C-alpha cells in the first residue's frame, strides 16, 4: 500500500502503508521506549493521537494479548522506520501488521523517525492526517481537511475510552477502591487487585454522592487521554470528594485533582512519552526512572493556595511529578507507577495507596 503522513505545517511524508487501509486524524506524538509497543498502542491515553516510535525497529518480538492495556489499540495510527512482520519470540501470537489490521489501524513505515522527532521537539506536537491506500491518495484533499481539523485540546476523548457503567472487579479484598475511569490501564487495576484491594470502576462523570454511597476506603482517579481542563464535570465531582476520604491520582487523575483544588495545567511542547523519564523524590533525594505518557502538566505557580505540596519533580524539565496533602488525604503522581512492561522503579506507589487507605479507614 501507499501511505502519506501530512502535518499541519504542510510537511508531507510518503512511505509504505501497512496495517489497515484507512485514513485517520490525530495529534502526532513520539514515544522513546525500546520495548512495550503493544502496551503503548493499547494504552487509552493515546486515544486521539498518531503514535510514532523513535526506536527504529518495531514488532520484532510479536504481539501477545496478555500485554494489552485495554480491549484493543487506542492510538489512531502508527509511524515507524521499520516494522518486523516475522517476529521471533516464544510468547508471540501474531505479528504487528496483523495486530493493526485486527483493530483497523493504519501504519506508515520507511519514515525517517529521527528527523521527524527532531521536528516535533523543535516545533511541538502537530495535527496530522495519516492515510494508507492501495489506490491513489488525494493530497490536495488532505490539505483542505487538515485546516478544518480540531486541535486535540478541544476534544473530549475520555468519553471514547472510559467505562460506561459501574463494574466491580475482585470480591475478597481487604479494602475497596473506587476507580474513576478516565481510560484506565489494565496494569493499574492488576496492581490494586494483587494488593487485595477490590476495585469498583465508575464512569468519569459519576457524581460524588454516588461514589460515597459505595462506601470505599479510597478513590483513585485514573490516567486517560486529552486535555484535563475539558473534564469540568469530573473536576467538580472530585472537588466534592476532597477531604472526605483518601484521594489518589495517576497521570490525568493527578491533573484533575490539582484542577479540583484550584490549580492550573498547561500543554507541554512535545510531552513526556516513554519508559526512561527521570523523577526525583524531594524528600528522599532518590531518583527513579519512570514510565510516562502525557501532554499536559500542572503549573507550579498555581498550586500555592491549593493546600498541595510538591513531592517529586521531573529532572529533564523540572515539571511536577508528585503532589500530596496530609490534611486533605491526597497523594498523586504524574507518571505511571504500574510501569508495564518496565521499569518498575515507582511500583511502590501502589504500596503507599494500600498503607494510606488502611491508615485512613473510617
């Protein structure tokens, strides 16, 4: 197949089409992980985005459903230098080309991903259209379409990936955690269940009264895609939960809790996406290597009157990576402590959730 990737600045990239024959729109972003392509592609936080891998060869160990972070691929499209259609790994159940076809996702290969990554780092993430076709591609039509394309900051993407009804997972735990599902990764749920914490998944617009009626030992606001300030209803309900029970946040959830307390967020130039982001704990002075996937961050100057304290920072750009308030019973992190496929440096956050919820039980 033929393939074209068009960026909003007019850049046209032609390559080989693979995966599904399709046209998709989204924000072009890059991730730096050398492994974990299955986990990345199925991460709901990539909804609305065309994902480019900086590592040049993708697909060499195949695909296994056990590594899915949701029910399927959530990225809109895939950009690689080279994909491997003959994987070699005892766990492999299909190749990545078949994987993309199964979920109707187009890919483009033969791209100079190094040069394209440098462009994004310099100019920032951009709106993009990716089209694969066995016939011709009307480039003039694509250029007209991209001018009308909405920016990702204007979209409510959580609606597309979060649960639509209340779901209970686990029934023999020592604690119960309500998880506000903004696009949660399966690994987060698995980490809670493994610590004997029963999970009640609720839709992202669930009212605070309903959450409190479930009588949980704590509430965790999950990761998810898009602009946190778009989720006004979720922010309002989280605000009503503050101080009433232990409150935790991961990634988007971390941002939502900050917004609920009067903080502000801003869009990063090209985001943090990969499995090699250094995070420093301000109390212990330890540095952890973390998994991250986000395009927004909490503005440091905005949290002075929120009652929150900064606990961790990103060593690359000094953005906030952790917040807490003992008085309000809040702990949040910007990174992904479940760290699937790795590293697992920050997995201890789930132990802290367990201990904190136990200490603050009603």
